[in-house]
C-alpha cells in the first residue's frame, strides 16, 4: 500500500488494517491503529510504520484511546518469505528471549550486525527493538486479561528484570503497569482464579470461520489432543517444559455476532508463555487478513459459493514443526481416519505428560523416542516405516533441523532429499509450519475431489485441471476450501456437516 491508500484506510477507520501498519502523528507524538476513533490527522503530520517498534524508535508512544498493541498481528510475516518475515516469525516465537540476537542471527545465517542492518532498513527497527515491542504486547495482554502478579508478568513476557519491564511499559504506553491494568479491570477474571489456569481473549480479524476447529478435531490424537466443532486442546513441549492449553470458540447466538476465542492455559512455565501465545495464534491463523483472501477467492466461479458459505476460512498451523513432519509422512496417501489410527498407536512411544489436564495426559513422542521405539508401534509398508525412522533419527541428532524461521526454498532444500518426503509433503509442511499462503497441492487426491465437487461439469474445459494461479498469493486458502468440499458429504440440505471426513480425503 502507498501513502494515500493507507491514509484512506485511517480516514475510513478501516479495522481490516489494524496491526498491519501503524499511524504516527507528529503533532501529538503518538502512534495509533488505523481504526483509531480520534479525528483523522492532517496528512502532512502523518508517518506510517510497518511495526509498532519502528514507531517507538522514532519517539512516539502508544495511543491510550485505541491501544494499538491490542490487535491481531500482521499476515505479512507469512506472506513475505524474506529475512524480515522469517526474523519476525522467530522473534514472535521468543527466540531472542531464549538465545539473544546472536542466536536469532545464527538461525537465519547472518551475523548479528548484518541482521540489525537488514531489519532496521526493512522494518525501521532492529531485532532488540522488535523483541521489546513483542514483549510489551504480551505484557499488555497479561495485564488486562489475567490476575497474574506483575512480577510474574514481567518474566512471562520475556523481560530480564522488573525494572526493565516497568521502564518499557512506561515508555511504550505512558502508563505504569498498574494503571494499564486498571484500564481493563472489568475484562479480567475474578481475583480468585487459580494462577496456574490463565484465561485470555485472543484478538482476531473478522470474519472468522470456525471450520479450523473441525479440521483439527478429526485429526486429534486421544490423550494428546481433544477437539470438537468449537473447541480444541492439547499438550505440547516448549523450550522450558511441558504445557497444556484449550481454545474455545463462541461466535455468538445472534447473526453477525463477533467471533470470540478464549484461550485457557492449563499449565506452562511462565518463561514459555509468549512462545505459547505465538504458536496458538499460528495454529488458528489468527493474524490472517480474511477479507483480502475472500475478495480474491470469491472472484473465482469455482470457489464463489464456498467462500460465501464459509467466509474467513483459516489455514491451520503447527505448534511443533518436527511433529508436523512425522504426521505428514504417516498420513500421506492414506485417509484421515487411517492416519489418526496410526498416530494413536505411535503415541504409545511417547511419555506421560508432566502436566496432565482434562484427559490430556500424554505427549507426542519426540524424534528421539520415535527413532528408538517407533518400530514397535508403526504398521504398514516396511519402506515407509524405514523412511520415517530415518527422518526421526536425523531430527533427533540435529542433522535435519527446520522450523518457523525457514523460507519456502530453504524448506524444500532441507526436506526433499529425505527419503519418503516428496513435493506434496514439503508443500503441506510449508502450509502448516511456515503459514505459506500460496501453496496449491494439485496432485492431492482431496484437492482433485474438491475441484470435481465445485467445478461445474459444463464449465470451461480446464476448470478441473487448472492450478489456480490467478488466485495467487492465496492458493493455500483455496486448498482449504477444496479440502472442505471433498470432506463434505453430498446432500441437498444447505446444512450438511463440513467436518465429516470422506474416505477419499487424504490430508493428515
């Protein structure tokens, strides 16, 4: 977007762009979200920034009226596969908090000095400033949504000391932590709520299609995951220990009621809380721009009806990249039900959770556990088992390492040489690990079935064989619509169940 496109967005207070850029006003010294209800400033006084960190680096403070930190993040970090996008995915996952700038730079293949120069040029702020802004956003969320002690919030958000936490909150929000908490006291749980069970509201752009819950539910592994059409929970490993969480969806009973997603953190080491929040947001694709996606997809006659029926469809993410590869390798070329059975058997190779919660009492097996014990639990062709065990051994040794900081070419380079991994597996991994929005799995059986279901038989000759290039850069979302169509049982009723898996559906 150029200056005047962004200026029109703030003049119309367009909520679609909240979190995607920030508006700084020289005459007031504050920065706002695009939908801020304050009077539109004169264009001559406005500067737009890609990140809140850049606005803060330029000497602006956050608006107390619109709270620009209380918004979904930008989808740009998944759309763009450059160093800036890769770095932001890792910063949001807490890499700087754990490994410092040197650790972040090492993962990206640059020196700390080079990385600082690149990010300052691309985003207007260096890695430390970007991490500081991420901590401030996490801290604000915890202050207004939980009864946690302020000292606990400081360390949970990634600050190294309470003094640093107080200074940052004061500089960014021009308020003390106590005053910031008081601005939303009525939104917090009662003081008697157990501190080990944190409950947070997750910001999301409308519209939000809850079909992502059904997608996860039909793939849920008993003991590790639980799911329904409106809820999902699971255990997972984070850098400092085991964690467990549940997400509930409440779209309201009235037509047009806003989506409400509530995250309950049942157990987590406070040092991992910011990483958990980031991974949950990625899992449910909460930083997507659904209107931008739907506007493009709805122009295709093959998808128009599906987009109208399911506006705001989301791209399911992954909370553990290595686990996702195992699931993809097991699930390729078999049905969802068969993959779930195989994964349930493999789960016995894992360990019990140190933090059991509401029927979630196991952890997905680590790569080392699969390499050591997986042969006792895996069934199927010997070649496939051998490939999976070999991949697990390489992940366990660190020889095969990939994650949120990779780009699409890098992921191809790392995964394609692995025996048992082909283009479909890499594409699926890119969709769910990187959040790549422009993957089209043309050879996927369910995609082909979805095209047959949605494309009219008397349509253009290539309607069922095209690769949907005209829908770029949102073809991953087109894939989700096609998978949904393939999984929906044909019915004359307009209320057929979209979560019912078809035996032809083969996505893990």
